[in-house]
C-alpha cells in the first residue's frame, strides 16, 4: 500500500477501491496484503519489488476511506495504468546529491513499476549510468551542485532522453525559463505532490512534454517580455552593409563556409561578423537572427557605410 496514494499498483487492475471503513473489512484487507506478491528487492532492506511499501494503520485506513479526494485519485490511477503499475517498464534515473532522497524516491518508483531505477549524484556517476542502461526519463533535483551542467550533459548524451526537473519554486522564474530553453520535458515544483510526480513521469515517458498552468504562465510572460523588448530595438538597428548581406544569407540557411565562398572572404571573418551581428540583434542563435530578419525591414538609409 503506497502511503501517499492509498493504493497499490498490483491492485489497480482488479478495480482500485477505497479502503473499507469497518474493522472486519480492514483486517481482511490487511491479511491479504501481508506478503508482497512480487517478492522483495535485493539487499537487507526488505523492500517489496512491487506492491506495498507501507501498511496503513486502522485509523489511517478509515480516514482514507472517507476521503473523496482519495477516491478520485484512485479512479485516475486505475484509468491511467490499465491494470499495471503507473510506471510500468519505465527506465528512470534519479540525479541528486542527497542520498536519502535518492534512495527513498527510487524505492517509491520501483513500487509503481519502474525498472530498477538508477541513481547518480555527479557527472562521473551520470556517465556511468548511461554506460549501463540509457534511461528514458531523468529526474534531476535542481538543488544538486552543478545541476545546470548535469542537465546539459544529460540531454547531450542522448537525444531521446526526457528530463524532468524537480525542486524549483514559482519564484525561480529565471531558472524555469533556462530549463525550458535547455529542452526539459516537465517540471515538478516544490508545491507539487508525489501523486503529481507519478503522473508526470508516466506522461513524459509516453512522449509528452508537460508543464503546469503556473509554469506556462511564467514562460508566456517571458516570451511576451522578449517580444516587447526586441521589436523596438530592431527598428533602431544600425548595421553595416556587410552585416546586412550576412543576415540575408543566414536567413537562407547558409553555413559560415557557404557564406565565405559566396562573399569571397575568410571563414573566420564570417564568424566575426556573425558574432557581432548576433550581439547587435540581441539574440543568441543563428536561427533567432534569421527569424528576426524575416520580420524586420532594413533600409539603405539605416545602414552605416
């Protein structure tokens, strides 16, 4: 019995039910749940390989049976799992430098069907985990030292890995935006529950990219602010004729070498022009510069000869 959800993955297929409120029903149910059907994980901890990780007391059981929210969660769980663990066959890697947090979360995820969740706490352990089995979903605790670097490395090492960042708050707007730009697939904020995390992992493993309405609002505000900042700046841009040429070629998708050949200049000269151009436009990538060029009109009078 999962102490957070009040249900167990192996009971979902037979119709998840809320706990009975009388002592006789409680004793019957507990009697059926003494030995986990999936056995125990290796080691001395006697952790169930699947099924229950906590046996509720009668008072907890009774209170949970009267909770309408528990019933709603049980129904959504059953609907999502189709009779199996919510994280069935999911390859999950937990990255964080708090050992207790990692181990506890790994046990919880295993109880919901994740395949032997891996753990990492720094770059060497992250690399080692990829050599063993490439994870499908990575849970990255952003409170971990060098978390931004670990996020980049995780995404660079496999284009198919999906990263969920954990531990941010709604006040961490700059970090939320930075994570979105890096390519994360989901956010689990400090105010979110374990139930939220289980459903999030389930959906992200299935290929979805999700963020809560709160995170969506933060990202939309950021996009709106960038749009309002860039548009007036574009009207005041002063570019050289060479920069205008290069900008138009960037819009066509040409590489630095192609631009150098077309303009009969050295490749390193093109790189210098591109670097200067990006700085003037207030963007960080060639694609952003090309997009800005499509929406901005540059006249001969605006050019610096």
